[in-house]
């Protein structure tokens, strides 16, 4: 579905990512985890075609991705950020807007918006203005909007980190249910190993811009592969 080969990224004379190989198979959810500043968001931006790597290649559905990524490729991905970026219109409009841009028929737009708002437990807020939502509700709308686009790849960049613990847990559980029923191909960035083990089957551990270990979350905990990975994972073992 998506592959990166030997990706490096240097920005402002600073080496941020070194020689990263990454592949994403259809229907899987892969986790990217690492401490602050390890390069998680940078890698996600490159995989989502928001930044251009200094060297290395990207392939999307078997095709090499050109440096000037076309709109038709960009439209096949969706991103949810840490802070929900909603327009100050009604919730329904926020979810519908991307579908209107794609000129979908009105009935299909209504059905998709209603369906995804229900999936994330915010159907009852459809007519409410986005500015009146709580942080947790806003992130649910933001996720509904991304899923409604039915992207080939969904990138989630720390989607829970602005939420308090109970709100985060509720949303993480609901997202887990959605993954089970839709099999959306997803890359989840988090600095919390609990998110990764709850939602993904395979994770990459980034330390200082390098992939230091890869495997299922439970395997990584059992066999961290490297001393620095063991030290990082020790924060989550209790
Ligand atoms: N556009 C940029 N220009 C210059 N430096 C950048 C840029 N983007 C990221 N960096 C640097 O790259 C390093 C990795 O940042 P990045 O945001 O990818 O890490 P992260 O693992 O996502 O961190 P966090 O968990 O704190 O969000 C940091 O030192 C950051 O300052």
C-alpha cells in the first residue's frame, strides 16, 4: 500500500531522519512510537507527502511517488492531528465539506456523515456549532471527518494527547471498535505504548530519527532487541 525506502531528512542542516525503511500493508494499523523529538511527526509528514525527504524513495500502491505529489494521490490519504482543526460551522458541515469538494451526491454525503458521526458517538451533535464542542467531542468529529473520506491510508498524529485520561480511554476504545469493523489502513503516532498495544499489531520504535526496533507490541516488550529500546520501553512496563 505504502512503502518508504532509505528515507533520510535533513532540515536546516539538522539530520532528523536517517535511512528509514517502512512498509504498510492494506488493512493494517502500524504504530510509530518514540520519545519527544525522536522524529515521529517528521516521518509521518513524509509518509503523508506533506514534506519531501532529502533522499530515499516513496511508493504508493506500487507506483513511485513523484516529488510534486498530485492532488489525486493526496486525496487518497487523510490525517488527524493532535488538535482537532474544525471550521466554525455546524458539526455536520465539518464532516461534509471534504465530501462536497469531491462532488459526491447529496444523499451519499448525508448518509456517510450520519454514519461516521454515529460510529464516533457524536451523531446527536450534528447540528451543534463546532466551537461549542468539548475537546473530546471535537476530536471525535475530527476522526469521523477523516473516516468519512474513506481514505486509502489514514494517518493519526497523536490523536489522544490533548485529552484527559478518561476521555482518551473512551475514545481509544471506540477507535479500536471502528478499526475492527472497517479495516482501514492506518499509521498511528503516539508516545504512549498503551495506545500502540491497544490499537496496532505492529510497531516501529523511533529513537534519534532511526528505526531501532520493529515488531508486535507484545514481542517488543518481551524482546526489545536493543539496550536503548529496552530503556525506552521500561517506562511502560509497570
Ligand atoms: N520543519 C522543521 N524544521 C527544522 N527542524 C524540525 C522541523 N520539523 C521537525 N524538526 C526537528 O526534528 C526533530 C524531531 O521532531 P518531531 O516533531 O518529528 O519529533 P516527535 O518525535 O514527533 O516529537 P514529539 O513527540 O515531541 O511531537 C526535533 O528536533 C525538531 O525540532
